[in-house]
């Protein structure tokens, strides 16, 4: 009898394991309750709004009030702050903003500068007095800089002294528009003495639909566009990211990604604050300081973007590159030719790749520990497709026009398994202005993100502008941004696909691929600009070997002519 029961149990376990492997049941369950996710988010936001605690400043304040001994929030260049200490500094910065500068509730204040403790203090002091931030990319110059600042019509741009060489040439233009430039540094902040608690009235009555900040797009398709970030979305991204990563006060992040960008904000800083975790902040990325800071921090989570990872694996060995406590690398954009090299060289067990966009909807996650799922941005199983398969769809795109392809019946064509297509998200009409507020003062660009009559009359879908593909095993891969593909001899070619293959040649450190027009030929021919591995001279490049490698690895449509 016992043997019979044991055999039955073993058989059931084997069946369950098979079904899980085939349909990714645990993977879907790890995403949480797909039915209740929206309801949970709405309840969380409504509860915070009812308590007048919608802002991340309130989360900082609540952790400070707990006064947990040695509860570190921030470490930066040899200095550290507990939540209580950082909150106390916010009072001084906030009083300076209110009393010396006269910053009003709901006023937009432009801030610019590389990563620093002072930048974070400005960010959350502005939050604490009920004003709004316009996060300016401090690397911008000339027209892009003045456009970004003037777009939000601020009275002030408060900028790190380091940015003066870029701001000063624009001073006359900005001042003519009523913008005053104020430079800050650590010494200025040390002069702030007024520690009067910031009045709670400044943050009462804020609604979840209120625009609280602007985060700018990269400007790859024109001048930067300001993405309107509403308070409900900001606080919910903090909550959901912290929950997904299972963050606790004992966790520590390391990031050197720029704080003006959505990645360092919504994927690191705000979830850290929500969970009461801590962060070690690097001023900027530098191979010289990266591993010493990571090792010294004791961080267990490292934030990355793909370019950072490629640079690290191509850099000389650093004596501290394995002397760290990092268990998870968390970020986006790690390419296939870098993935395992990064994991093995730096001894980081989990690569947690995600896909999301500041001006997008939805996200995918892939906490990868082995071969299956390597290089993908997410894994979808039967449960996900049952619940979400008609709300997120890959649509066939003409890469020349970047328009959707419609079938003979007039409806948009869904992609087949393995076929790249633009990601569309279905949105209920009542939620249109909630899920995506649009671009600040750019209704035309905002309207282009929406499409109706996609699969049935009157339906409403959000266009991501990103191309994904899903294989037969449910693995989702990022292919390209729209505009990063080209057509050659009637075939569509992905620039990322070609870059990934070229990056696999041991003499190439990095490859940037693009399509170029050829006289008297349709479409565009592939062209690549390459960076050779360190120390290799161009005359020593094995061109014949590279040519054979490309012929072996790339489908014919992605190759250049051997005589090119």
C-alpha cells in the first residue's frame, strides 16, 4: 500500500513538473494575481490619497518617524544618511525653497545635475513642499537644453555647479523667458539652517491624477518630449517594483545610472524608499570607481543598463570585480552576446532583465538563473495568455512606413509565433487619460500613441513603439525600437540582431548597425561602425574570418556583400 501511494505521489509530482515546464505555471503565478493586479493598484492608490500620503516624500517621512536605529537610506562618496537624518535635511532644503526662493505649491521647478546627495535632497524637498520637478538631462546643450527647460515654463532651474559650462551659453535665452539659474553644491546646502517642519498643508489634497513631474525622452526622434508623471503612477510603480523584487529594509541597491532618468527613479530610488531599503549612489559610471564602490557598499542588488554591462565585460580585469555581495543584477538592455560573459566573469547568479518604458504601458520580467530564458525579457505561460492574451498583442508592422499591416478583412494582423511585431496594449476608454497622460504640451505626439479599430470597431489600443517577438516556448525577446529596422532586398533586418552577431566576434568590442541608402537600389543596406577590442589595430583585424563568421551566423538578409 505504501509503495502504491509513493508511486502515485511520484507520478503526480512528475506530471506537475512536466505541466509546469510546458506551460510555465509557476512563472505566471510569480507575477501575482493577474485578475486582481489592477484592483490592488487602484485600492493602494486610493488609500494613500485618502490619507494625504500620495507622495514618495510621505514614505520617506514615515520611515524617518519609525526612527529605526542605523536604518540607512543613502550612501554617497563617503557620507551616509539614515532615513531620519535625510528627512531632517529635507526640511532645511524645503524651507530654503519656500522662504528664500518663494517656490509655490504645484509650481514646476527644473533641476539639473549629475548624481549626488544634494540632487536627491532637491528632488524630495520639492516633493515635500507640494511643488513639481522637471528632471533635465544635465548632458544637454544648446537648443535641446533650452527647449527642455522652457517647455515647463519654470521660474527657476536649480543646477549643479558642474553644469555651468553647458548652461551659461544659454543664459540670455533662458532669462529672456523668465528663467533664473541657481547653482548648488554641497557648500551651499551646508548653509541651510531653518529646520522648521515643512507644513503638511503643502501636500494635502493632491490627487492621484495630478502631474507631479516631467521626465524627458532621449530625443532620438526630435527634441526631447516631457512625459507627464502623475502621482498615482509614481507611487504605484514604487510599490509594484518593490513587491516584484521582494525588497525589505535589509536590501541595498547600487546604482550609478543618472537620476534624471526613469530607470534610476522608478526601478531603484522610489522602490527603495517604499520598502525602506538602502541605496549606494555613484555620481556617474566609471570603470575606475565602479567595482570599488560596489564592493565597498555591500549591495546585494546592482542596477544596470545594457551599455554599462558591455563596457564592463570589455574592460580589463579589475581586482575587485568579484569581491562583492551582489546576488542580482537588475536592469534592461543586456544583449545576448554579453549575458553569460557578464554572469560568469563577475559571479552574479541572477540576471533580472526587464522591459518597461517611462512613456509606455506594461512590463515584462525575467529573473534568469540558467540557460532557459537567457537573453529574453520575459516568459509567458498558459495562464498569462488565458488572462492577458487579448490585452497585449504583437502586431505586424511594415518597417518602411512603421504602420500596422491590415488583412483583407480590414483588421490588424497579429504576429505568428516567432514573428517580430509592435507591442499593442488594449485600454478601456474610461482609463485612457489615466494610464497615459501623454507628452507635456505635445498633443500631436501624444495622439500618435493611440489607435482605434484595431481588431474590432471602436476598440482602443496603445502603441508601444517597440518590437518584440515570442518563441514557441513562451520566451519574449526585445527586437528593436521602431525605426531601428531596415529593409534590404524585400527582407526586414533588425539592427540589434546584426549588432548581436557582430559582437560575438572576439575581435569586436562593440558594433553599431544602421541602414544606409544606396543609389539606384530600393530599401537600405546594412552598415556597421565597430569598436575593436582593446589593443587591436585595424590592420590586424581578421577580415576574412569575420566575413566567414557573419556568413555562418546571420541569415542572408542581414549580411553585407562580401565585396562591400
